[in-house]
C-alpha cells in the first residue's frame, strides 16, 4: 500500500510516497527533471516487497514546494535533509535522469549516508547534451523555471565535475536504456569506467524504462542491493 506524506527540510516542504515494510531497510528513489514521485508508481511497490521505499518529489516538482531557486547542489542538500528528518542513517539511493545526478552528488559529498547507488539513464558529468527533454502537452506538475536552470548545469557541469566520480565509495550500478534511448550511451560507459566499484547494465526500453519495464528494473535493483 502506498502512503503520501510531507516533511519540512529547512525552508522547503518536500512531499514523498512510501511503500513496503516500515521496518525494512530504506531505499530512496529520485525522479528525473519534470517528473515526480509518481514516476515510481510501477517500480515502487515491486521494490517495496523487499525494502522500505521512499520516493521524493524534489524541489520544484510535484507536491513539494516550488521555491524558484534550483540547482543540483540544492537538491542534494534537500535529500540529505530529508534523510536527517526521517532519521535514515544509510540508504540505498536510486536516481533517474536528473535524480541520478542528485544521487551522485549525495554519494560523493555524503558517502557515509549511501549504502549502494543506482543511476538510471543519468547524464554523465561531462560537457555536452544532457539527454532527453521536452515539454509535455497540457498542464505540467513542476516549476518551469527549474528546467533551464538544471539543464544548463547538466550540459555544462564545470571542468572538474567528473573528478568526483573517482571518489564515490558506494558500490554503484548504472542502468542504461539501450538503443531506444536518446541519451548518449557511450557517455554512460565512460562514467562507469571512472567510478571505482561500478557495474553497467542495459535494460532495453529507452530513457524511461523504469516505468515501462519496471519489473526488470526492480529485479536488477533488488539483486544488486542483496549481492
């Protein structure tokens, strides 16, 4: 059963959903740019069969506050604040797209909080195309000001951004979407090669395979977290 809650982290109220055993080991899921915790509605209950699962609405998305101040570092600070407020000491951390970039920062800057790290179709911290984008038709459930701010940072992360990859100590798995993805797949392999303890797998299905092939993605994550 899914539960929805909110928590105040500094000046930002974050909404989140939970699945699974309240006493299970914690796993935190982070959505991509323009997404929300609802993106995990297929995979969350499957992971909840083994874990206590928390899916956040990052700032500017979904039911969380839209503070009109956005970058990856602020989002990473929000995630750490969320862990503090819920008294989650060490977690399995999973991020898709932008959420993977946020998760990568948390794993680098707060290595004591991340047991294992999973990056799903996550832009590599190299200059270039940050991957798929596009405004959906109709109303959106995110602050449109967040999109250019985050995409600019993903496209130009800075000259030394990739150095942090070699300092990630958590065992890491990168999941790519294969030929159907518009994200440069060779950059995923380059990123994996720079993380000391990293495995790279492909789940064919494109950029959003965590939704369209949730059973496969959840199975890979569960196997990785229990290996």
